[in-house]
C-alpha cells in the first residue's frame, strides 16, 4: 500500500481560536474539515513542507511550533496516510483559497462537532484538550 506523508497546521490566534479549512467537494475526502497543509516532499522536513504548503494554498507565511500529539496513521483505499500536525501562527492573513471552499476560526469545543477525515480524529481529540495558552513558538 502506498504510504503518503502529510503535514497539517493547527493555526492558533491570540484568543485561543483554531483555524480549520473545508476541503472542496470535488476533492478526495471532499467537504470534510481539515488542518491546512499537504504532502511532504522527498527530502523535506515536516516544518518546511508546512511552510511551503501554506504559501501555496493560502499565499500566507507562518511560524511553525511544536507537534500536536503524535503522528496519526490511517489506511484509506487510496493509500496509508501518515499525518503530523504542528501548531502554527500566521504572519500574514491572505487566505487565498485554492484547495478549500472555506476557512473558519473556531473555539476548541467546536473542533469535535465538525466532520473530519478519519486520519485526523485522534489529533483533533488531543487538540481539543490542550491549553493553547501554553503553546510556545520559540525562535
């Protein structure tokens, strides 16, 4: 089975909201919510991939923080996804939506009320329990 290494950004703001994005309906896993991000290219670190993907998808710059929980593994019919999610802060706010139909800032208690791909499930549960005020973005 094809292994696909993917990275996502749990972008947080100073008020403790998390940015989530909804996949376009015509895409694989369409209309589900996700953390913005994408595939990690060969030779790329997850952090570098995340910065590249946010630039490509939203035209935005980010600072990457620590990983949320551990890497999740889930098998779909199209391959085995290895998903790592990292906290991030936006440096710009363009949100040029190329791969998504919408983005929303939500409170942590809203995370579990959304429809997510199966690979995201455990990470979403972990994120919903974390004290976001404790997340640091050390240079």
